[in-house]
C-alpha cells in the first residue's frame, strides 16, 4: 500500500490556477487500491470584529459618496441667480465660502464680483464704508475674522481690532536708531503707537529714495493718509463697541427670560412665599451655572434640573418657616413656661428639676403645636393640652437622661482580689447606678460633677445663635455630645471607685450616704509630706489631678 499526499501547491497546479478555487483547504490520502479519500479542512472563521470593521468602512464610504458633490455644481449656476443668493450672505460666510473650493475663490475674488461684497457689507447695520486703502474682501477679513491682522495691513498704523504682539513693534521710535531725519519728523518723543514693522521699513526705504526737496511733501501726504485711517478706525471702533454692547444686551435679555421662566415654574410649584421672602439672588447664586446659560429653558431641561431646585427651595422653606412662623410660637412658649414654673409644684410631684425650655420645645406634644401649618393660629389655648401632659413628659425626659448617664458608669475591677468581670454593674438598675458614690463624671476641663449637676450645667445647654430654634430659646437641647455630635462632653471618672475601695467599701454597692457615714481619713501618696488627712470627697477631688 502506498501513501500519496497531494499538497496545496499540487492542487493549484492541477487546476491550472495560481490561487485556491475553493474556501477550504483539501488534501488527498490514498488508502489501499485505487480508492482515494478527500479530506476537507475548514478555513479559519472570520471574527466578528473584522466583520464589524468592514461594515463600518462600507458605511463610511457610502456616507462620503452621498455627501460628495452637493455644492460642486453650485458655481455653474446662472451667475445672476448665484450672485443674488450670495448677496444675502454675511461677509464672514462669503470668506468661508471662498475658501472651500478653487472655483468659489476664483469667482468671489474677481474685481467684477466686488458688488457682491459691497452688498453683503451694506447689510451689516452700522458698519462704516470700506476705506480706500482696502478692498472689500480685505475689509471683511479685517472686520469679522478672529485673526491677527497687523501683518496683512497696507496702512502704517494698526487699522482695527485685534493684533498680535509678536508681529508688531510697540514703539514707533523704532527709527531713532537711524540718523535719518524721518524718525525725528514723523515719530517724535511723544509718538507711541503700534506699528507694522515691515511697512515701517518699506516707508523708510521709500523715504530715502525721495529727493530732499520732496520729502516734506511726502511726509505731509502720509500724515493725511494716517489721519484718514485713524478717523475711519475710530468709526469702526465705535461700531464694534456698539456691536459688543448690543450682543451683551441680547445675552442679558436671554438670561433674564430664562430666569423668569425658572422662577415662574418655581412659583407654580408653590414656592412663591420663599421667593418673596428671600428674593431671587440667593437662588441664582446657588445655581449659577444654570442661570448663566443663554438658551431658552425647555420642558426637557426643566425635568432634568427640577430636583436640584426643589431641594434648594425646600431648605429655604424651612428657614422661612423657622424665622417667620415657628420662632414667634416658640417665644409664646417661653412666656407660658416661665409662668408655669413660677407656680407652686402640683401635689405628688416626683421630679426635683424641670428641663430647660429648649428641651420642652423638643417634646413631641409641644413640637407638634409649634410646627402646625402656618395658616393655623397658635395662642395660649393651643398649648394648653400639651401643658396638661407636662408631668408625664418630664418624667420620660428625666428617665432618658438618667439612662444615658448611668450607661457611662462602669466600675473598674481590682485584679489583686477579684476577677475584673465580677465588678460589672450590669446587674444593677440604671437608676441605681447614679446613687453610687463612684458615679462621678469628669468634663473636658477636668471638673468633677455628679449626675444632678449634669442636668443643669451650661456645658449641656451651650448658647449660640442661628436662624432656628436656638436663637429664640437661647440654647440647645440637653445632650452628652457636643453640638455637632463629634465627641462626648463628659466621661466617667474611675478614680472615685479607687477612693471608695481604699476606704474599705465595695464601689459596686456603696452609695453616697454609706460613704458619708464612714469616719475614715485618707492621705495622699503623691504629696511631698504625707501628713494631710482628708475625707473621701476631698480625696476624690484631689485624685483627678494625680498621675
């Protein structure tokens, strides 16, 4: 049995072509006798990325073909029709059109087409006539194209509008380096302007070639030309200033119309009172980027920015209500509460200290009355149901305050005698913890206070001013944290527990009354002379300063 392998090159030779006639590779393998089996190996599949790139390429080519030639036949129109169309274009558009194709450039830059430029320039309101030293395309380029025009001018002094400092000499005394009298006659010490260096050099060369007896006449003619150019330039500058001012007025009107549209929509949302109270400047400052746009406000854009304005206006609504509605009601509450505390305590009162008025205003019953709708009239009779609940409300407030303070009381353990876990006060009621002699607290100034003192100390009722309740109630509600909630104002003083233990008492159970019954005297181990004896209260006060 012989094996015969037909290669790809042999297949090409057999078919008589230099390339494959099929999309599959093939090889022939002889297996016994005269039977030949042809095995076709499929070609590598084309990736999707390559197909996508080819589709994009074909789409781009087709789009280019569709755009090609749209204006190509325009110059071949009837000239009367074409010139009539071109006469309605802006001079800047004529310049851009002349730069699109050679045909348009040849057509528009002919002298015979000057009437098209003149017509286009005459349609510009207030624009001075074209000066004699410039043709119409040059004048249109000078007046409307945002480019440096100094090097392209044919006059001596800068004619109009923008200039580039890199292409000009600032001092016309450029000629003072030369001994020629033209510098002294034409420039002078007081003459300082922007000039075109190339034209100035050309003027100097022309001046040198003129005979001596005609130089004064030459300079006089030049001065007349410069004077005419300056007069025309002044007119152009005035026109340009009017144009800029008109554009500013137009943009200002567009911004004003946009702002009015925004404020009208806000009023439709119910924010008329806020706009009347605060005005519009604060709203504009908060959304400056939206108000600076000169586009007309559309419904689609309003849907996109509406949430931003609603959040802002809700904040101003709260401020307005706090100032104009809630604060007068709080003032009334202060007067009513002052009259209430001056009355004798009701029979069976269980609270030894009433809260401050700022805490009272935060109670749910009083806060609900204060924040009634602004159209609701609030008077002394309105607060009467809340004052009837004041005993229950104060008891709940005092229980909450005691719970916060009691949660800080954690007696430290004595590892030499008992395990630290055995000294936990968790089994005691929260109210019972505050009766312990160890329930002493230390503020940020290392002042020692007990729980009853913490109810009325000023560090928990710090006074500051703002637009809200505290500006009327002169403080803020009682809290263990500072006004921003960053850190606690007091911490539990563990030194008191050590003093109680030194007196032979258990700090977990010893109360203030138990410690006062003890007659033991203590000494200071850190004092230079350990001769002073003190009771347990003095020892606790001294312990706060011990290392």
